[in-house]
C-alpha cells in the first residue's frame, strides 16, 4: 500500500462493456441498473460486516449469476450449437491462489465451483466433463442444461447467425437484407448481455477478484475466453484486483488484468493511471473495459467501448452506478 494512504474497503462491479446504445429501452436498462444497485449494496453490507474480500466477490458474483439480465449463470448466451458453456474465475490477492472453470452446462453458480477448484484440488483450472464431474463430486447445485436456455437467448443466437457473426457484449447486430423492420426482434440492439465481475479490498487490505460469463453469442463450441484465464480477464495480487469484460480475444492478447498490476508494481503507476493506460493504449478501441480496486481503497473503471454497466463504493462514502461516461 502506498505510504501515507489510509486503508479502507472498496468494491467495484461490472455487468458488461460494449456498444451499449443510449437508446436502450428503459425496460432493458432499468432491471440491469437495479441489479447493480442490489449487488453493490450486498457487497457493501458484507464489507462493513468485516467479511473477507474473497467471500465478498464470490457472494456478489453469485448474485449476478442468478440474475437473468446478464451473461452469466441463468442469463448465459448460446454457442453456435445452441448450448451453454459457462466459465468463471476467482483469485485471492494475498496468497495468489486461484481457481477457474470452463465449459459448464449444468452448474448454477460457476464462480463457487471455481472457488472449490482453488480450495479443494491441487489444480487451478478444470473444464468441460472434468469440471462437471468435480461439481457432482462436491455436491454443488446443478440444473438440467435446458434450464439455462431462454427464449431471449435463442432469439439472440438467431440474430447472430443471420448476421453471420459472433456477438461480443452489447454489439448491435446488423440485420441481413431480407430482414425487414417488422421482422426484427424486440431484442434487436440488445443482442448480448454482459459478462459479470466483482473486485474488492477489505478493511485489512486483502484484495480479491471474481469474474463469470456465458461467453459469446454464436461462439464455436469449446471456445474459451478471457474470463477464466489468470492475468487476462481476472487477476489479484497485493497491489490491486482486476476484472475485465468485452471481447475475450482482445483481452487475452493484451493480458489486461495482469498488465494493470504490473504497471503498478514495476512502474509505480497509480491504479487509475495503470488501468487507463491498459484500456486506452493496449486494447483496440471498442473491445474492453475493466473494474479494479487497489490495496489503498482506490477504484478505477475505464472502458474503450460506448458504455459499461458498472458500480462502485468506497469506505469514504463514494458510490456510483453508471452505464455511460456522463
């Protein structure tokens, strides 16, 4: 922690970054804003009760996974085969212990399975059949895979296939020429719902990060994104905790989360400077955003897309829930 700074708890949450149109209908915007308010309050209450940062980020991400308005857990989008493949990651900044999972089809809360991988196995990352078998062994809550396949996400997949593209968070699909205005689904312009993440520093200065996602609409079966890759979509150490969102391939190439921490550790940059540099200089415009907190209780939430669903609060009374820059 930088000398002279008063340590205090802080928390930041994201619900996806991308080309979020300012014309997004209120009936789609408001439930997401309400969920961010609710999850922020949940996390703040836990931090005030002296829960550890690791417990807080898991708690908040579980709640976001249970919200169908985001692309994780019950809201997970569909692969090109019309299936779900959920993934998640959690990391403890104090110990650098971490756990990750991919390719889940039945696990209700992927983030909690990721934590069990961290705590109950000698490994960091389990995927597909092995991760599902571990979930059954641990007795975590599961549902038939059909539970995660919603009509809205079936429509989102149809739109992506019509446009012959893989949809990143909140990318407005381009209708094919034969699609008339009368045929456009009510979810046009809301083709993706965002990856979720939470970072926190507790009153003792311990940092943690957690991220969860359903991937990309119309992605190839077996594709793995940045979320479960340590140092790309998720990272925490003694300097900061970071959770990224956006196009996974761009985030992986830029090792977004680790670079923020490295700039603080090796170049002496502040959290704000490091996070801004990575998003503005290292990731192509329109591809990513992140939320981060430092050991000193600072918060950064930069993005280079049109918007990012985000929220934060600090012990000194700062609080924000926002989508766009103004």
